[in-house]
C-alpha cells in the first residue's frame, strides 16, 4: 500500500488588471466563499478559510510598492461574492 498525500494543491482563478501602467494580479482560491451583508450600522464580511485567504491576497496586492493611489477592485454578487451580497470595493488611498 502506498501513502498518498491528502493535501491537494489549491486551485485558483487569476485576474490581471492594468492601472496606471501597473499590472495587478488578483487570485481567487477555487473554493472561496465570500458574503458581504449590510446590517445598517455595520458591514459583515463572512467567508470560509479560502475566502479569507482570497481577501487577504487582494489586500496584499493593493498594498504592493508599485501600486498607485486609487487602485481598486470591485467585488459584487456573481463577481467574486456570494449571490445576494452587497458590493464591496477594496481601494488603495495614500492620501491623508
């Protein structure tokens, strides 16, 4: 009997966006689930582990050294978020 690893590589989807000459590559884990709800006085971002890794990766891309002020990513239901989610914009702002 041979031993096989139970860990499969994480599949992902990549999106490359060009902004002010910088190419930004955003990746989604294949099994990422992210839902954003507006509860009036607060916003809830609920995600599984793959979704949290995906969001963290998006934020790290936007925090990159060569990323210009104003670079952003729109997430909407059926475009990165679960159906029924409210839209979420992740934007870099270096202005004080």
